[in-house]
């Protein structure tokens, strides 16, 4: 167990060498990977979303592919397609970029809804069906999608049902002054990526994911989780409550967080740590309260008793 | 009180707007039978205006418009009812006031006023309906009103949760309701109000023309229930006398205006002799002017008075359910005064010449009135008459046409024609209307008499025998009398037509119908008729006797004490009682720590977060509280944590710091 913890800490440190001053976001990304979910990174252009993905992919040692979403991208460009081969007189399947372990989808909200939903379906089912044939995706399969805030022009905002498929949503934000200084004094981070060590690999990650699901959650923590969920369903601040999928995601993410903290049991603290990234993008304020998901999560944390 | 000084501003109240509208709608709708249609339309348009105001699209109407609306409302009520001083217009005025108040909802007191008026309107509904259904309606109304009221206290709950909470509040109020139901004084009416207009009445009327009763039979409504003490009389005896119609004007039979000589026969006056049968009748909720009874009966009701000819009238017409007891003297003769006999021989001139001729023939042929009566009945028996719900329409000489041409009629045709013919033959006769038969509820042992059991029969005066009941319908269609209207007309077009969905139309539903009726009967008997007499009886049973001292003690004991206990329980054990012991102890430590260090634990804080704050802000407690937290967390969250061991550790820790 300690070796797992050390290894994961090393990995976090390795990533944080290049992603400066964002240790929480790095830990959440790792948490999301270990919980078997997919990650949505939402922020303004140029704050290091893509760099985070590249560094992350390098350090966790997964087979990496990147797709840049644009408005004219077609589902086949992501999933792959069959091409007629004149030599063999038969169709041959050319797998798309999705057939990889770590897929970076850049600017997911710039593609048309058709392409978006093709991707998101594959994410949920871990398989792709093309021309009637179902193909399994490699394991582990992890999608990190980046998106610009929806008020930017030329975007197709993801509908709530699609947002639900991302286990977490995080945003990076501007770096603090010290980190930015370090960054400016150092070289171009993209140049340094090749010097990074790959500390994990696909097989190791599958093992770790297995460990995470074995973490014990006692009734007292589960009740707290249920109180949180119930509150979102009853309180009039919320347009609608959290789904069952959301509560499962919350539990799984909290377990991964506990694992990263080196514990084999769950504390209410773990749930609180992952609540914002897991629930923030799934919650909407009721029509007469104009507040963001973040405020709603704060309300949840403040109002729901931890002990009851 | 100005709105600015309240912590809950008028603007926040306006968020309760949709609920205020819902509350209004749900109290006004069930009054639809009483209110003119335009009040609902008025509500709709005023509610629309209010909605626009809420959305800041429109402004509140000016004083001029409001005054105009009030005046229009009042004149509308006057034109709809023709008067103000009656229950219905009064309720309508209340409703109009409630509706128009929407246009000046600005301050918090306005919102409260509207809500309280809604409660008042809800109560008004019971002036018109007291059945079980109205109870169900009232419960739904209360739920909505309570949910609306919650909006005035912050309104954080979603609608379904709000309604659930309202249900809980209502349930909690049930003991208090029952208590008040039993002990609250039944004060007589403080003023009397003229009762509703003609339109509100259903059932038998006090005058009859051919075709009137057959239209009653389309109704599936219950008229009354009868409970006999002892063996119920046979179907042929169950003639429920209502009114005696002596006057025939044109084709219409009506009551005689003659008021003299209305004493009860000597032999059945009080204490005269033992009655053959006692019975209790419960009239369904309706407008009542007269009572139904077996002939001849004495009714035990202070409000009832004997009006001659076996009729019992109410001193003052009443609305609602009514219960009274009667004693039946089966063999007592009803005699007649000679003026009465003359009155019952009168016929309008120049109609029905053929009947008169036939009667004249009987008069010449037979010297005895009883023989003339036998001849008339023989005529009905042999004449191939048909008992039908849909008799052909008759012209001016209706009796002639019926007796000699169409020969199809309903009970009032037979009875009316017989009376006409007998009077023409010089035999005193009169028409009686009421109900006949009734359906037995085998389980409960009472009879149900429906509007479709409405009936008309004749009475004939014979020397030495007094007034005798003669029912020509029984001659033509004996099944109607022995088995009831349903046996003759069941399935025939016209029977229960006005109630196509009534369970009475379906044989298989008989059991369900009987069950529903039993519940209704119990409701009427135990709840609606719980008057000051029954109340005193209950109180005497409970307290021994009634005096101020005992009442006060009982009030304190049954009312005050439970409330006091509830209050103590609510404040002291509000949440603590439901928590496991370990949690209680940990929270006790937290509370004590908060007192000592001034740093309180927040609801949403985990043990570790609180510990961190304590360590940062009150380090002198840090070490000790870290131990407390570790013990708690280990027992509560670690796999296989031991509660009992932790409890002991916690106790020692608490003792160490004298907590």
C-alpha cells in the first residue's frame, strides 16, 4: 500500500514540475483516472489545459492520442471507418483516434452535437459500434476533454445529459504570481515534456483502479452522501436533484481521493473534497436563484449536517 | 407596520404568488354550485392581472378601477341572486372580496389577510355540504393552504416536499381537532339567514302535475335512510307519506291552504297507547320543509309540527342533514271533519267530461261508496293499463285521455285519475305524495330510500273506516310495490337517466355501493349530527357531570398537558434523541468546547475540519480534541471500528477535562 501511495505521490510531483501551482487540480485529475471516470477541463484558452493533458498522459504512461474538435468534424473522424481495399477486394476498418488508452479531446464544445454524442456514447459504454460491428476500446480508457466557457463564440454547449457522463469537471484558472514567474523564467513547458519519466502504465493503473473500488465505505459516510443527494432533490434552490449516476460517481471519486490520501477507508472529508468537481457541473440553480454550480455546492456543504 | 422593518419583505412574499393563487382557486372551485359562473371568470382575469404585476409587466390598478370592480361585483351579486340577505349572496360577497384583494397585494399583511380569508372560505363550504366527500375536499384544501403558508416563512422547500410537510402538520393537528370537536361548545345560530333559493332544492316538490314524479325517478340520489327498532314492516306497508295534495287547479295538484283542524287523532296523542313500531329517519343533505313518515305517526322532534292529514312539517325550513324519530300506530284510523270531506270532493269545472260520465254511471249503479271504489279499481284492473316511465303527453282533458285512450302512465297518472274519478262519483278522495319501498341493507339493518322511489298514491274516505290508502299502481303493477322501482324499470330508458355513472346502474357494484353508504351513514350519524345534546351526553359520560370546574380541569388535562409535553419534547430532544450514543457524546464534547473556546462546530463541518480550526485558533485545546476526534473517527469511519470501546474512551477523555 505504501508503495502505491509513494508512487502516486511521485507521479503528482512529476506532473507538478510542469503544471505549476495547480497541485489540487493535478490530484483531482489523478483521482478521476483512478475512479475510472472521464475528466472535463473547462477554462479560458491559454491557461494550460492542453499542457496538463500532455504532461499527465506522459507521466501515467498511457497510449496517447489527441483530437482537435472543430465544427466540421464528423463522427467517423473520431471513431474510424471502413475503407475499400482494392487489392484484397474487401473493406478494412481503419480505427479512429478513439482507439487509445488516453484520449485528449481539445475544445470538445466546438464540434457539432452529432460528433459530440458519438464520442460521449463511446465514453459511457467503453466500446464503439460501427457498421453493425461492436469493437471494444482498449483498457484502461480515459478521456480528458477541454472546453472553452460557453459564452465564447462558435461553440455548441454540451447538454446536461452529456455533462453527466464526465465524472468530474475542473478548471485551472490563472496561475498565481510566483508560479507564473517560475514559468516565465523556465523554458517552454512543451519542450520539457519529453524529459519527463513515465511512472505508471496501463496495467498498473488497472490494478490501482481495482484497489480503489475495494476501499471500504461505512454506513455513517454513506448516510452523509445520501443526505447530500437528498438535499439537492428537496431544496428549492436547485432546479433538479443529483442523479443516481451522480451519487455513484461521487462515491467512486471519494474512494479514489481516500486512496490518494493513503487511506483504505472513506471519511466525510473525501466526499467534501470531490463534491465540487463531481457535482458542480450537474447542478443547476432553480429559475429564481441566479447562481452557479459552485455556489450551490457551497450551500450543500454548509447546510447538510455531517453527523446526523 | 411598514414592510421595510420586517425581515421578510413584501418582495419575498410575492414569491409566494403562485401559491396564493393556487390557494384561492382551490377554496373557490368547490363552491361552484353556490357561486354564479362569472365569479370564476372574474377570478381568472384578476389572477391574470396579478400575475402580470408579479412579472412586473403591469402595475397595480388605480383606485378608480378598483372601485369600479367592487361596484360591478356587488351589483353582479345582486342581479344573480336578486337579494343580499341570504347565505349564498353573503358567501359570494366574501369570495368577491377575496378575489379582488389580489389587486392590492403589496404588503405582508395583505398576503396574510388573503390566506386567512381562504381559510374562512373553506369553512363556508361546510354551510352547503357536510358529506364525507366534502371532508376529503377540505383536507386537500387545507394541504394547499398550509403549503402556501409555508411560503411565508422563507419558502425553501420544493412543492412536493412542502405538501408533504403540510400533510404532517395536518396529522399533528388531528388530536387537537378531535379534542375540539368533542368539547367545543355548540352555540346555536346567532342570527337567522333566509335559506337558499328554489334552485338549490331537489327531490319532491309540493305540487304535482302528470309527469313530475317520473322525472324524479331519473335521479340516483339518496333521499333518506330509515332504521327500525324491531321488525321492519313489509314492503306493502312502507309508504313514506310526505304531503297530501287536496287542491286540483287545472291539471295541477297542490296543497290545501286550509289551516284549521289539524289535531292528531286522540288515540295516538302522547301516552295514548303503545306504538307498533319506532323508527329513525335521516334525511339527506337538502333543503327541507316537510318530513316523511309512516301513516299515522307521531314524530319526536321539537322542530316538527303536525299539519293535519297525517302530514308533518318543519316549523322553519332547514338546510342540511336532518335526523328525527317517529312512532307508528298501524291500526289507528284517521278521521275527517266534514269541511275536509267537502274540500275533497271539489273538482275544476268543464274538464274530463268522459270520466265524469263514467263516474256518474257508477254513482247511479252503486249506492255504497265502497262499491264505487271497487268499480273504479276494477276498471284499472281490466283496462289493460301499462305502467311506464315514458307516458305519452296528455292534453287538457288529461284524465280522459289517460283512462280511455293512451292507458299508459306512471304512479301519479293512476293515483291522480283515481282521485278525480272518485271525487266525480261523490267519494271523498285525495292525492298523497312521498316515497314507497326502500332498499334494505342486510348487514346494518337499515333501509335506504332513493329519489327513484318517489311515489304518489290515493286516499279515500269511507264511512266508518276513515281515510284509507288506495294505491292503483299496486293494482296495475304489483311488483313496483313489492319489489321496488328498480325491479320494474331497471335497465329501462329513463330510469336513473340523470345519473349514468351511478353505481346503482350496475348490479355487480351493489356491495361497493352498500359499503359506501354504510360509511356515509355512520358519518352522518356520529359526526354531522353531533349536536349539543350528544356533546353533553359524551361529556357527562367522561366527567360524571358537567360544571365549570370539571370542564376546566379536563381542558387542562387533555388539552394543555399534551401540548406542554410536546413543547418540552420538541425543544429538548429535537435531534439528540435520534442520534447514536457515540455521536451524542462527541457532539456534547463539541458543544462544551464551543462554550469554552468560543469556536463552535458548523453543521457542515467534518470532525477533521473542526479539529483543524481548533488547532489553529485555540491550540490549548488542540491535543485533547485531537484525541477525541481520533477516537470518534476511528469508531465511526474506520473498518471494524468498535463503538463500545470508543464510548468508554470518550467518557474518560470527557472526564479528564471535566465535561
